[in-house]
C-alpha cells in the first residue's frame, strides 16, 4: 500500500528542516574533523544536562551502577554527553574519518576477511557504543556483503541525505526496520549475505531477559535470524581512542545452541546477547548511549530513589508515556 501523501504544510516543514540540515552540514564540512568533533562534544556536554533527558540518563546509571559514588557518577554523565555530541557532529564527516587509515584501527580484522571469503553468513550484533556508524563502514569495506539495518528518518528529504552520506563511505545496502525489512533480511541471508543489527535497546513485545539484574525486553530478531539459518551471532563494538579516532573490535562469534526447543533456544540466545552488551558497557560505560529508556516503566518506578513529593512527580512524568 502506498504511503499517504503529506499535507502541504507538512511537506513545507520537511523541506525547511532539510534546508537547515544542508546549511549545518555545509558549514561543518568546511572545518577539520577534529575541530568538529571537539565542538560537538563540548556543545552537547554543555546543553545536555539542561534537557529532560538528563533525568533518564541519571536513572539508567542508578539502575546499572547503584553504588557508584556521586563524583564518579557526575563524571560519567558528563563524559557520555560528550561522546554523544561527538557522534552527532562526526556523522556528516564520516567519509573523511573512514578515508583516513590512521583514524580507524580494526582488532581481529582476520575474522572479517574469513566472513568475506565465505565463512558466512553471520548476524552482526552491536549496541549504541561510541560512533557505531564506523562499524558499519568497516564491515562493508572489508568485503562482507551485508545488509545494514537502520531506522529511517521521519523526514524523507533528510532520509535521502543520510543515504547519500552513507554512500560516501561505502555503506549502500540497507534493510529498513519493520516487517518489510525482516523480509529483506530473510531473502538476503538466503542468498548467503550477512546482516547487521543494533540489539541493545528496549523492544516492546520482545523477550524479557535480565539486563544488569533487571528484566528488560530485548529484540529477538537477530537471534531468530541466526537460528533460522544456522548462522553465528558476530558481536562487534566501537571504542573511541582519542578525539575522532576509533578502535573497531571484532569479538569472538557466539554459536547458538539448537536443542529442538526453539523458544528455549531463543531465550538463551537473547540472554547471551544481553551478557555481551553488559560486558561492553562495564568496560567503557561513558561510550554507551544512556539516553535511551532501556527498561520497562515499572522497573524505573520500583527502583526510584527516595525523594521529595515534587521530585517524585517529576520522575514519574519523565518515565510514564
């Protein structure tokens, strides 16, 4: 079924947003990569704590690190805002980052060569660590035929610009999220191609599995694809070494058990995915995206710290749809 045509007002708003986006990108591409990255980190570290999202960040950190001293927590909050800001401002510059061999180090690149040479397909999984777009570029530029999943921008004009931007650093194969994307992934894996998915966000209707000691709904899609095609999960992560320089780590593959009980196998797989994400977050907590609500609302309410009535209402307002 064709998408309904937007109203003239909506279309005009989209075009104005796209114009503002073009001006933003045009200006920052006049500057050196490190200057842009540093400015983005400073800007978001400055304004992030002033937004309502600050409370979500604080509550997420309280759930994961309940015993973290206040000074260390404050440092982590500032560092994660800086990391997020760097990502947003680096995105239009990724072709320059990827095109500079000194900016991207790959750990266990041999594994990617094996997959490209026929040891696939695999289901790449990762989380929102540092600048995850660098990982997508490393996968496809290593010769791996891979469908990269993503959430399309609401503004179709900006979506077109995002695609063209990704083309500049080699990422051309996309499988949009949703039912249509799932069909594309199945067809691609049937052809022997791999697929890459983020697997660290809340997924309503997903499998409830422990995540830092609290049940979290996790998308079973990656594990379903792996079990269906007898493919391993191939975890990857991105670490920021200094400024706009990165280390992409190709971790050991996760070979899923197939006992004949598909429901049990799927739950076991999701638990392994969550365990991988936990290990990466503990290893480099400042590089995870703490701005997402990862747990159900009842987890936040149950684990809310004691506070005044006014503060309690504010917290509930943030965490209740």
